[in-house]
């Protein structure tokens, strides 16, 4: 019993670490993702309890106050934030993680500086591994914070409508900021006076914040899923560095898990867009976002119809593939789409959903939307698995997707998206594209799918259009 009492906190840390790993594993599949999230959340609660016991916290007033305030903010966000704003909320949460790392590192520095000034101890004892990890925590955390705020503003369309901002000489500026940050980090590691430590850490934080801003502003809306994923990885690496600062093994483990999984997801996103990470970070792609090309005047042979004609085609269809895109999220049409799909299934139609890795504005955006509408997991099919089925599918319904179904990625070598893996919707017997207008996607280019002989446009809000189609299907019953 004495051993258990002496090692109780360590045991809780170990259990939390295992739960984090188990929860992350379950997040890898749609069917088990919700349970995995609950396991990980429980692990975090257990980790907080273990930390309080380990540090022998006696005065819980600030702790309880923080938990109440944070819980209130989280509850409001969970219930009030629209599904269309989920990418923005994820970006903000990444920023909060970076901010926490910076504040903890600065707090440790200030505590060490003040205490050593009081007792007259030399500051050199702060050097070595502790000083290096503090510097990394400030550097990565500050870049994550400012970069995430810029990503949030871009996703909201409040910063040049999400388009790239290309500053002249930006690469040289970024290089100068990066080198400057490393210089101040090195100065902090070798600091021998309180004033020098304070100046170097504040300067490091300031340059890192500026670097985060300048790294993200040249990246266009088309690359936002990659940016959100990469910033998530940064927040994990910052947390892991903070774990070294505090000597907390669990924080090191959980931060490393987030950092590694974020990098893996970033690579998956890059492969899905046929882009290298360096190409994404250099920026500029999508500089004509939301209006630079692919306008209505470029189309000459577009056909359109209404909900009645679409319902008549669906009535006799043996198979239907639904391709969700960001337009589905904007219209909040996931529930009515599920209702229409149930009507079709009731008629004997095979219905599946084709999920492209970068559809929407964050990784897994479409999966989250459809899960909210209780769409059965087995109906969600990833790109590689669904593509061979398009050739034998009677009807495809494209809901607000654009670049991820653009045939130019296959047959136009001059296209900026050439080589990008797409959903082969154009191979189906009939394609209905539900879209408000002929405006381009984030790549800012014309979509040849709209002019194919087997494609018919249905112009309008996705929710209203699908509601009308569902009503027509009910009347045909």
C-alpha cells in the first residue's frame, strides 16, 4: 500500500497515457471516432487530477474557477457554433494550445528569474536542456498562436476573403525573422542576468508571433485543410516541449501524439491534392479565390433543370452516389440529404456518399457533418474505394463540391490542379450538380464537369433544392 501511495500519481499518468493512445487509435475510423473522443477526454480529466495530486495543490480556488470558466466557454461553443464554423473553431483551439505553451514557458522563466534574483543565485543553472526546451516552447507556441489566428480570419473571409496575401520579399523576411528568433533563443540559453533573460524571451516571442503571421498570410483558401492540420501538429509539438519544461512525462507523450498524428494527416492532405508541403507553405495557390476565373461567361453549354426532373430520374435509379462539399455545410443541408437518401433506400436504391480527403475546410469536415445527421457509417466511402463505382452508377448528386470533382485534374496538363486525385463523378451515367451559381471553387478555375453531356445543373441553395427533390419523391410514391 505504501508503494501505491508513493506512486499513485505516476500510475494515473500511465493510465492516462494508455487511454490517449487508445482514444487516438479509435479516432482513425468513423464508426469508433465518437467513442475515441470520449476516451481521450476522460484521459485528460484523469491527467488533470493526477497533476493536482502530484503537485500537492492545496488552494483549488483558481483551479476550480478556471475549470468552470473553461467548461462554460466549451459548452457554449459546442452548442452554439454552427457546423460551418467548425474549421474556424479548430483553428482557434490550435491557437489556444500554442498560447498555453507560450504562457507556461514565460511563467517558468519569470519564476526562475525572480526567485534567483531574490536569493542571489546565478542564472546559469537555468541553462542546458531546460533553457532549450523553454525556447522551443515559446518559438513553436507563438508561431502556432499567430498562425492560427490568421487561419481563423481567412476561414471567416475577414482577411482578403481568404485569398493569399503575397508580400514582396516575404521569403527573405521570413528567413530574417527565423534567424532572429534562433539568435534570441540562443541568447536566452546562455543568459547570465535576469534582464538578459527577460529581453531575450520577450524578443523571441515577438519575432515568433510575427513569423507565424507571415507564414500563413500567403496561403490561400484551397490549402486551408492542410494549414489547419499542420497548425494542429505545431500545437502538439509546443505542448510536448512544454512537457519537458515542466518535467511532465504525460504532457510530453500527449503532445508527441498530437504532433505526430498532425504531421501524418498533413501528409495525407498533401497527397490528396497532389501538392508537396513545401509548395503549400510557399503559398500563392488560389490567389484568384472566389472570383478570379471560371466565371459564368466561360461556360457555353450548361444545362439546368428543377427538382421535379431530378426526382423523376432518381425514381428509376438503382444506384446513387452523393458527393458532399462545402456548399452542403453552408446550407446546413445534411439532415434533409439524409431524409432524401432514406426515401431512395426505401425504393430499393443503393445510396452511398463519396468522401474526398480535402472536401470542406478541414480534415474530416464532411464526415463530421454527415455523422451529425446520423448517416450510417457504412454509407461513407473514401475516394479510393468509391472511384471504381462511378462508372456503374446511375445518378451522382454533387452538393456544393467543385475542385474535388473537376475533370481538369485528369485531362488538362495546364491546369493548376492537374494530377490532383479527384472523385470521378463525371464517369457516372447522370450527374446533378447542386450549386448556387457557376462561380469557381478555391482553385479559381473553370469546372469542365458542368458542360459535360451527362451533367445537369440545379441552381439554388442545397438545402432548399434537396428539400424540393425529397418532396417530389414523396409525391411519386
